[in-house]
């Protein structure tokens, strides 16, 4: 079981992701914006962060960059409705380990989590 932080300003998105993630036996922590997400990350030390890109206040890409500056080992999967390949490439260059699309499909979310979680256990990057 992993501890997963969901950072999204949409209560509906957080609820849907929580349902999917908990169905796989993981523990969930939620944050409703980027600043709260950064705070929760350093208080809770999750194994993985599921991070929305488009949020009020602090944009998701800024949260990703800040997380990676403060903790280069941070494991972040971006969750976004933006389907442009340039957006995906930009987030990967900034240090994201994966990208899932909204609306969420349980199999895709769990697959993205599974592909990143072995890294939390000391597996190969």
C-alpha cells in the first residue's frame, strides 16, 4: 500500500480519483490547491502525487517545478484534460513521471500509478 497525495481544485476530481486509488488499497491524502499540496507533501511525505495542471492560484506546472526543486526524488503524475502532446512533453521535461487524462479511466489511473510506484520501493527509474 502506498500513500498518494491528490492535488486538484475540483472536489469532484478528487473524489473520483480517491475512489479509484483506494480501490487498489492505497491511502489517499487530498489538497484543494497547489500551496496546500506543497504543504501536504512535506508534512505527509507521500509515495506519489497525482497533480492537476489547471488550478486556481498556483498552476500545476509551478507546483511540479517547486516540488522537484525541493525534493528531486518527488514522484508526480500529472492529471489533466489537456490532450496536447506539447503539454505532456513539457510536464515530463519538468520532472513528471507520468500523465493521465481527464475524464479519469480507472485502468489508466491504476496503470500510471503502478508504473511509478516500483520507483518508490527502490526499483529502477
